[in-house]
């Protein structure tokens, strides 16, 4: 892992990140991989710009095999309202790009941004929508109660998503992407709860 600090921000790049990018760009004969990568940069850029606008500097910019992420400082001075805005800034950036690209006639790229935004707006604790909803719940309740509510909401979203993914797999016989996504989100949620 490559790590360095610049302007008080910790940067880390897993060696798997460039390997995954090179593999995607090499084996993808279309522009889909490059468009997905660009959509991810736009998404994380939205979070970064929202943090900068709120006067908060990120703790870390990480690039790993599962993508990129901007991490807030544990001593962040953002209130719950601003934290919610920072959480939705990534999906909002993707939605804005989706609209612009759609109007420009680039429907495939618009679709990618739209799907990424929609996915991240799901109210699951490990996603931006869940983090935003958690922050909003903290405005009216304790952190412990908000966390409990978000675990219940996450389960209510992930159970039907898993069932739908399993149904799609049974119907198509090969399309396991939705089921894999649901299992990934469940595993991510369990991992976050243990740490």
C-alpha cells in the first residue's frame, strides 16, 4: 500500500487499485469500465467538495480494489445536518452528471451515473443514503437509538433486495449481480458492526 500525507490529508492507494483499473480497461472492449471509473471519481469528488464547502478537511482519501472513498475525521466539527449534506453530496453529483449527460445525448454514461446515485441513496448504513438518514435521526434522537433504527431500516431494505436478487437468479439462471450486491452490502454492514 502506498501512503502519504499532503495538506494534512492521508492518501492511501492499495496496490490492487491500479491492478484492478488496468485489468478493467484492458479487458473491456467498450468504454463501460472507464465510464464507471469516472462516475466513481465524480461521486467521491462530490463528497470532497461538500466537505471543503462545509469547512471540514477529510481525514483520508483511499483507493482500494472495491473503489474509492473519502473518510471524515473522527474529530470532525460538522453537525448532523451538515454531515447529512456531505453524505448525499456524492449521489447528488452523480445525479447532476446524469441529467447533463442525458441532455447531451450520452445515455449510457447518464445511466451509469443514475444507477450509481440510486444505489448509494439506498437507506443502508454502509451507503450514503443510510449515513445521511442516520445523521438526520441523530438530530431528533440519541446516537444509540438512531443507530438501532438504521439497523432495522437496513434490514428492511436488504431482505427484499436479497430475495429479489435470488428471484432474478432463478429466473435467468445466470444473472447473480443483484444477489451478489445484496450479499456484499450485508457483509459490509456486519463488518462495520464488528468494528
